C-alpha cells in the first residue's frame, strides 16, 4: 500500500563480495502481484529523496545478477540524501568492514517506518503523486557472527547485535553510532517480532541490549 518494502533481509559474507561494478539498472519489480503499483525507475524524480537501497549494491558484488537484483525498486525507500549518503552509508561501510576485516558474517534486516521525511524539498509525506510513502525513519538490525556454519545454533546471549533507528532527514548527524537503539526499540517502532526464530530467552537478552562497541 505504501509502495515501499516493509522490510528487506539478507545475509552478508565474503562470498557476496567481489569486483562486480554497480549495475545502476533501477527498474520496477514485475514479480509483484497483478494490480499492485509498480514503482518505476523515475518515480522518485523531483521529490528530493534518493532511491535508498535497503540491501546495498555494495553488499552484492560477487556477480552481475546479484548486484542487479539490488536495483529492483522493491528494494528502495525514499531516503533523505544526507541520511542515505552519510549516516546510513557509514553503517553499511562499517558492516562490510566487519566481514572483510574481522572474519564475520552478518544477518541484516532493514526497513522504513512511519510517514514524513525531510529531503531536498523539505518535509514531505509522499512523493510520486501520493503513491509512495516517505518514511519518517529508517531502521536496521545486524546480527554479527564469527564466520562459520550452523549459524542459528551459534546465536546466544553473547551475540553482538547492532540496531539503529535513523531519522529520514537531511539534518541527521553523520555518526551512525549516535542512532543505536535496542532491537526492542525497533520492534516497538515497527510492530514486528524480529529474530523470532531464536528461543524467547535469547531474544529477551540480545534484544534489550544497545550495542556500544
Ligand atoms: Mn544507500
Ligand atoms: Mn523478537
């Protein structure tokens, strides 16, 4: 109904990273059910917001099809340019550095929340003739594991989880660490039960902690 994803979730490991350049082939997702509005590559034009990737292009550089898949408009939300290009991007870079520099693998969930963001044309609730909701914030949850196998069973109360809620605004600060919250905060914002495959006792501990590394 809002012409954005509710959430996008992906796994990130060294196998996803290579030398494939940005394909930049923004395009509608024709796999949506018939009758659903298909956001076009030009639908964000003039609205003052970036086509903000949820799963970043740079997280899928192993193959051309993998990179191209991140340019489906179902992976985009209208994101304030400063948020997208600085704070959000800095967290994306940090997440990849965990994989490339410290031998981690990551499970990541990200999405928009609420209505009303401040981009290059000021505060807007919608773009594209009211078809596309402009979120008030964007959120992300990153589960950090040492690279290995049997991932689900290795997640425990000591597992690092990085969660953020960022205002979808050009007045955002550049330091992503200032926007850290708990998973519980993201769940309260979105109404979702995140990490729901984990035992409740594990969720209780790792979802209430705020990352401080
Ligand atoms: Mn981005
Ligand atoms: Mn949960």
